[in-house]
């Protein structure tokens, strides 16, 4: 089974440390007195066992790397002292045993002295290795936490996007029964007054409008010109009922035809004007829809000149206005808003949203 890159790095460090330590220890013997078989065996023994015991120090550092500093230091210290003590005792015992079997020009030091000297020297070596392991694991931990944060941000972003899409879909579908109720109520009134031809024409227009609008995605962004076409279909339904009393103006510079807006954004604003300005009035009412821009902000104003306009704060009314306002805030945050103003004659609603052209999104 191949080693992971992070484990391979640690293995190379351990091997390099103990090989270098053994070479540096043997050099003086070779240069000045000649290293005996006894000394060579002793050094190899220390280096091999030291490399093995380094694994215990590494394990202590790795298993406590997510704990607080005191626990990490205590674990590493215990592992360093334990590894140093075990290796010092084993080397001293091995020296005693080899000394009895091999005749060496170097006389072996007493067991206690050899074990003590080795322990002091090995503590420093294992401590340095422990410090190196700590740095390596700290770097790994930093990378792991960065990865975890990146994954968490991605998961949160996806969850937020899903929640936003669900919210937008709910808001969009909320308009359908609201709009249908008002339209079917108007058709019912026409039937009650025996205006069957008008009711039939209005029902046919409603069927065409629903076929054109309900097939679109609830959270889709459409070019403004398409949204105005949808709005025109809706006004054709209302024109059957109100005839010449309903006058409409569309003002949209050609440069803004491709500006992207949420689908079904304007219909609730126009419906609000019809319900509270045109329906109660016996005089003609003009509804004007005007698009403009203010730097990177798209402004869409819907205004009327009726005299019976209600505010969106009246109990039981204003579902459409509240819906539009919430959709804009959900889609654009603080950059999206709906402002309303009741004037001496008429009512004004202005939707503000970031200006994004169709070509920009496609790119």
C-alpha cells in the first residue's frame, strides 16, 4: 500500500535524521581511533531503534494536533522521554551483552553511566524531531481546515441557493391563485350581469395568458421586452372588461429591452393599479409603465392617475406589492427594492434592481 504524501515526508525526515546522526557519530572514531565492530553495531542499533521509536513521538503529535497547546506539549514531552528512556536502556543492555561476546579495544562504560548519557543525548534528538513533527502537522492541519472551510462554504452556498430558489418559486406560485381569483371573480361578475360575450372573450384571453406564462420557470430571469409582452397579454384580458376606460403607456428605451428582470414582476403592480384605481372609477385611467436606468440600477415605474388608489397597508390588500418586494429582496438583497408613493392623484410604484443585460449573462 503506497504511503500518503504527508506520511512520506515524515518518513524521509526520520530516516535522514537518524542516518545523519549515525554518520556524524562514527566520523570521529574513524578519524582518530578507528571504529571497532562493537562501536559500529552500537550506533546501528541506536539509529534503527531510534527511527522506530520516532514513530511513537510522531503518533503522539499527530493524535493531539487538534487539542489545546498544553495537551499537545504534554503528549509530546511524554513520548520524547519515554522513547529516550527505552532506547537508552536497550542500548545500555545491548552494549553489556555485546561486550561479553566481542573483544573490543574500547572498554564499555558501566550500564548506569551509559544509559544516563544516552538518555540525555537522545532527549534532545527526539525533542527536535517532535518539534519538526509539530510544525509539519500544524501545516497539514491548516490546509485541512482551509479545505473544510471551503467545503463548508460551498455546502452553505448551495443550501442558500436552494433555499432562495424554493422561496422564489413559492413567491412566484403565490401570484397564480391570487391573479386567478381576481380574474375569475371578474368573469363571474360579468356572467351574473349576463354579459356573456364579454365573459367568454375574457375567459379566452385568460386561457392564452396562462398558457404563455405558467410554462416558464418560476425563478427565471427574462429580458424586459418579454416581460412587457406578458404584461400586454394580461392587459388584453382587462381591456375586455374595462374597454376604453383603460389606457396604457409603455416607455422602454431600446437599450433596456435586453435588461433581465424576474418573470411575472410587473403584472402584480399593474393589477394593483387596476384593482384600486380603475375598477372603482367611472372615468378613464391611464396606467404607465416606464423603464429607465440610473448608472448600474434598472428602474421600472408603474403609475396611474386614478383617484381611488389604496395603499398596500390596507388589510386584505397588497398581496401583489408585498410579493414583488419580497422577491426583489430575495433575489438581490439590499440592491433590490420596491418603493411606493400615494399621490394626490394616482399611485406610483418603482422597482429597483441591478442592471444586467442579456448579453452579459450569456457571456
